[in-house]
């Protein structure tokens, strides 16, 4: 005669699991058959159980029927509420033997152990990517399906993962919870902070297997790889220019549209590129994260540091094809070429004088504005040009002047030349 326990047990013939009710066994059998008869009418996702579908629908409706009686937090699933309650009890019974971390559930410890073992049991059948967490795998699959179940209530932007929505909300709230301990800069995401810190540490963990170049960001390595392949798969429909990255094409299109979506709240300047906006903000903050290892000069732009390094190396890679003059920067060569072409693109709006260089126009404008930004610290005299102030300073340094009536030389920057000149006059 069978015992009561045996007579009321319904075993699974495939895996040996036992259930107290036949209905539970029938539900369980769907896990072996891969049948998913319950479909979501909103996004089309299919599930093996009606209860799982019911839980899934709450992602779209935002329903959270399970509430914590202590802190009033709400949850869409009862299991999530149960896990949450451990926060109040602070009970963590399951500890990691390797690093000592403790967890509320044995399943959490099991997932944590993959950090040490490197195990990634969840594999994408479409692209082959592997994941250690089933949640990460599910979020990844939405990149293929295009599903974005998490919506922003303010701007209606949609996201594939809850964490992405949480990060996005900080754009509206202005919250930046992740701060750099070195310079104090704050960021909306921990990943952005980690990238930023590498500016200070100089860490470049991503290396090119072809040429050995190293990069601080994975995206920069990806961009660099196109220099070896020469692939430019993104084309501008307006001018036909080609780009290796979709982001570069998107930024390029703004040249045609005139769109400048990045605005400075301090001075109102707008920019078409996010990188230009970030560089501009340093003019207000005074941040100069790029430092020369030779003379310790600091710069706000990486390109400025690169140009500065040529002063130490003496390298002048930019050559004039007409007069063979060499320059350390391409912008200097470009300006030099105007000497040969006669081009004067910088014009005065008041008197219509034109100049080769923008800096010359800036100096010229002081004739009209009477601006004199350079002052003598000894007598207070003001000058419109730095060179005039430099000449004036010789009157205080005791440099001799020639008072010969027939002499046209009034003063010189070299006292030795003045003395020699006076002796000749005598």
C-alpha cells in the first residue's frame, strides 16, 4: 500500500521534479516542450505560463500591486517584495567563500559566483553574445527585437532596460550622483565616471591587436579599427561624404541642417557636437585635464596639448608647397598660405579693413573701441597692444635713449645697442 505522500505526488518523467497537484505538473511540462501559448497583446512576447504573462503585462501598465508596509515601496511581483523585505531585516545568510560578500538568497550567491568563475551561461542565438545574468540577457535581446518597454513620463523617450530609464531621468532632474574624487566633477552614470577617471590615471585598457595603440574607451578602439579596414559604411545623402561610424554621420548632417542641440547655460553658446560643447564648458570651469609630462603645462583641449608637444620635439610636419616654410600646426600653415594667396577673410565691420589673421582684426578693432587692455604696473599707462607695453617698459628699466637731433632712433629694446649707437654719434 502506498503512503499518503506518495499517492498525492505527481512526478515529472523527464527531470524527476515532483508536484503536489496535477495542474502544477502540467504547467511544469511546458518548460520541456518549449511551448509558449500565452502571448502579450502589446509587444508580442510569448510565455509558457499565464501567471508569467500577467507579471510581464505590468511592465507596460506600470501596475505595482505589492507594497512594503514599512517604507511603502511598491513592486510588480510578490517575489520582488519578498526580496525587498530583507533590506529592513538586514539578514544575509549566504556568504561567498572567496570574497566574503553576503546575500539574502542562495540564488543571489549563485549568480555572484559567476564573477569569480567567469561563467556566462546565457547565450544569444542571434549574435553569439554571452551573459552571466538572465536579466542582462533579456535586455540584450531587445536590441534585436527593438522592444523598448520602459517609457519616460516627461519626454516620452523609450528604453529597453529599467536602468537606462533611471539614468535618463537624471537628465530631467539634474541629479549627478557619481562624483570624481580627484577633480570633483559629477556624472549621471557610473560608467561615465569610470571613463572620466582614466583622464587622471592615464589608464588605457583597450588595445589594438594590429598596431598596439591603446585607448581609454572601448568606443575609441572601435573607431580606431576602421583606420585599418578603411571601411566607411555610412553615407551622407546630401553631399555624399562617407563615415566609418553612424555617430559621425549624424554629427556631420548638422553641418547641412545648421542644428546645434548642445547649449551652454552659462553664456548661451550653442554647438553642433557634444565634444565641442564639453571643451567649451572648460572655459567656464577652468578645468585643464591634459598635462604636458615635460614642462607640466596644462591644457583644456587634447588637441592643444598635442600641438604644444611639438615645441619640445621641434617637429614641424606641415610644409608650405610654395616657399618650403615649415610649421608645427596645420592651422598655422593654413594662415601662412594667405600670404601667398593674398586672401584676407577677416574684415572690420566699421572701416572695412581686411586682415590675414583673426588676431590682427581683434587688435585692429581696438582702434575703434579705444580698448587698451595692457597696463603698465609701474606708472599705470595703458596700451592697445602687448608689444607697445613691452617697448614702454624700457623707460622704467633705465635703458638709455639717443637725444641727437639728427638721429631717428629714439629707443631700442637692447641697451647694448643704444650705448654703441650713442658712442658713434659722439
